[in-house]
């Protein structure tokens, strides 16, 4: 069976991933289906380290193929910050207040860029996806990276999306990510780019799991 566990607690990320992989996957699982999975501390120095750590942990706990995401925002004027600390840039997460966490992160970012002119507000979203198969399915890990360049707006705009989307202005479309619907965002976003690469690799992964061959470990 072509099944996949999407190991993220972020509902927005889960929906984006499901939408872009629905043609390649028959059955999706979320972390809500496996409440016994413990939260992984994202203490890696890179997006790659965090994604692999989350993917391995979920694959070991469930015995299912897993896709785990680590992503964030890198701002040129802040020397690449918030980077791997994007989710907690404004402080530790409240347990049940995603919207307030996003608002706090965005507010801190605007404060950090106060007085910085438009031409120096360049930024990029980065997404790294780890595709991990458990040892019971012969193991194997692959990494897929996507990036999207833009700049940080002076004020939030748009009601869709999540995280830093209201502040991330995408020049080719002349809008922030929060002004795009899910399909439009998926065509240009960092996560969309990484997912396209992953989707191309899924048929060989599912084929190898069915045949018992060991998937290769590599990065794209």
C-alpha cells in the first residue's frame, strides 16, 4: 500500500503536503493518528539535521514510511536569522495557540527590521523534507531541499497561510504568501519545490518497499 505518515504538528504544513502528494499516495497519516509518538527536540544546527531526526523517530515508532519537514525563514539583514529557530523566534510555543505564536514571531521580525529599507529586506524561505523508511521496510533515507526568494514586507498582509506568510512578499506574483491560496502558493513555495522533488522519488520508494529492496540514501 502506498501509505505515508506526515510527521508534523503544524496543520497548515500537513494540508500543503497532502495537497501536493495526493496523486502519489493512497493513504495519509498524521501525528494525530499516533498519539504515542513523543515530540522530538529540534536541536539540530541545520534544517537537514532536524528533518532527519524527526523522520527517523517517527519511522521507528510506527513502522511506516515517514515524511518529516523542517523549514524556516532566512533574512539577509539578520545574517540568516531566524533560520532553524524560526518557529520559536518570538519565544517558546504556547501549547494551544498557533495563531498567537505566529503573531509573536512576526512582530519580533518587524521590530528587528525597523528602519531597514525595502532593498535590504531580502529573505528566503527554506524547506528540507526527510523521507525515512523504517528498518522493518529495509530502511533508507532521502533529503529534498527547496528554497523561495522574496523580501520582508513592512506590515502583514493577507489572511491565508501560516507562520511568516503575511510578511513574505513574493515579487514575481506581487503578493505575500498569505494572499495566495494553497494551490497558488504550492506552485512557487519552498515547500512546493521540495515536494515536487520528493513526489518524483516516491514511485521508486514504494516500489522498493514492495519488492524488499533497500531504498538508497541521498540528498537532492
